[in-house]
C-alpha cells in the first residue's frame, strides 16, 4: 500500500470510529472541508503533517496514535508528481 492510500484509509477509519463526518471533523479542526475532501479523493496529494496534527487534536488523539497502525508503518513511500 502506498503512503497516501494508508493515510486516507486511517482518516476514513478514524472518522468512522469517532462517529464524526468528514465535514464536521474538518470544521472542528479548522480546516476547510474541501481541503480534506481533496485529500480523500486523492486530488491534493499526501497531507502535510500540520494537517494531520490538526485532525488529531480535533478528535483528541496524538500523532503517535494516528500513525501507529501496521498498514501505515509498512506503507511504501511514493514520489509526488
């Protein structure tokens, strides 16, 4: 699995497990919803760490908790186009 795909999967997984819509989560994080939807639809490339941190803070998890899943830790790096 590519890194971007793994991060998208984790965002979707956390949205489901925290019972929060993408729109509500992005607004709570202070991110424009279209930014998060762009990431999820693979139009924005891999999200910046600052974006992931804002998402984590909004649902009360750490960056370590976000990234501590096997499929992210084993993901392959991909060059941005």
